[in-house]
């Protein structure tokens, strides 16, 4: 991952650098034409300046910044650059004077040594320009390094998030399977035919767990089918005092993607806490998709809290739901859980809205 990021970074920067320097070295050609044809003397003088800038820039960009500035050796970095700048400024002066002496344009040489009497002004101006080039190389190198570090940080965060999601899903599957097997075990004792039917329903659910939920997101329709199969499996063991209603309104042509198993813990929780052996109980499950890509899930159930000694369902399901929502749908969901008091007892409400767009 890191090597790929570096490769893309260097490839992009090499292309940009080549383009920039081609433009810079091409400018003297356009500027050299002073109405009498191209002034080759002017072209080579300007090219020597650009070449000097280029040398100072890349000595810093490719070597000095990496070796000294990144390793907190600032004093050495400044000292070496001072020597480099003074040397290059002196060379620029002599190169400029040498090109003037060649008289490449064959024109009168009255002003051939126009800078000879003022070498310190000429060199001083170049010193300032070269110092700016050093500052530019530092700024570009630091910006590029920051961009690469930031890209690597995002890659690491993405990998960490995916690993955490996989870990959460690996916990959900055994948790879900344990609860379902507990239900089938209870059926075997008093109703073997229903237990046999439950095993068949469980096989459908396991097929979804094994093959259909390996991705971060999956088709909403498959999740709906999974929910329906699970509800039918749970319906088998319900007593007559339990009223179970469902309302699933999802278009058969929808292409909406949803996080697999995001609702199953909420439904499990409803069956765990919403069913009493001797009291009138209610479970109402609603799932609908709105035209704007919002999926709304509402689950109401009678509220019969389990005692501390009841370990059926490890209690980790709702915490997993919250964590997965935070990772997969940051600022794209609302989840309200409340307990309402009605005439026939307390009702637990779980209202989850997810914006899938």
C-alpha cells in the first residue's frame, strides 16, 4: 500500500516537474525576439540563469532537504545552502560575462561588459533570487511530503476501519447463530415438527451469512429476504399471546445498497425482550425505503427486560450496531431508542433512519 502511494506520488511529480521546466526554458525563446530576430546571446544568458535555478532547486529537493532538514539538522542545511547559493551566484555572473564576450549576435559590443563595473549588484540580485528558489523547493517538498503522509494516513484509517468492520461482522454471525440455535433447541423439546421446519429456515439464513454478506454493502433486497426468513423462523416458536406484525415496503426493482446484518440485532432484541410466556406481547416490525434513498426501520415491542441471570444473547448486538453505523454511515443516520408507556404496558421503540446516498 505504502509503496504504491509513493510510486503514484513520484510519477505525478516527475510529470509536473518536466512540464514546468519545459515551459520555463521555453520562455527565453519567446522573449529573445526583439523585433530583429532571435537574440541568441539573450537566450543563452537567460538559459544559464534558469539552469542555475534548476540546479539549486533539485540539489535541495532531491538531496539536502531529505538528508538534513527532515533529520532536524537545520544549521547544516542552512550553511550548505549559503555556500551553494554564493557559488552559483558567482558562476552565474561569470557565465553571463562569458556569453556576452562571445558576441553571438554579431552586433556592436559597446555594452559588452555592462555588468562588469557592478559585479556585486549583479551577484547580490542573484543571491536573493537563488534564496527564493531554495525557499520554493522547501515549500514544494514539504507540501508534497504532507500530501503523501496524509494519503498514507487515510489509507491506514481505511484499512483499520475495514478490519474493525470485519471483526464486528465476525462477532455478529456467532452471536446470531447462538440465539437461533437456542430457539431451535427449545422447539425440539415440545414440537419436533416445528423444529424441523426451523432447521430448514436456518439453512436459508446461513446461506446468506456465508455467501451474501462478505462485502461492506449489499443489495437491500437480499437483506429484506434475510429479515423475512428470520422472522418466519422466530414466528414458529411464538405462543398465541404474542402478536407479530410486519410491514416491509421496498420496491422489487430497487438498487439500494445497505450494510449487511445492520437490522438483525434490533430484530433479535425485539424477540428477546418483547415476548412473555404468560402476558400479552407485541412485536411490530416496519421497514420501508423512501424515494430519496432513505431507508427507515421502526421496531416496536413489549418491554420485558431480562434478568441479570438470563444470558441468552450476549448483549453485544446493539453496541455492534452503533459502532457499525458510526463507521459506515457517519452523519448519515439517526437512531432513536425510547420506552413508551401505554395502556397495556411498556413499549420499547427502536427507530433507525439511514441515508444510503
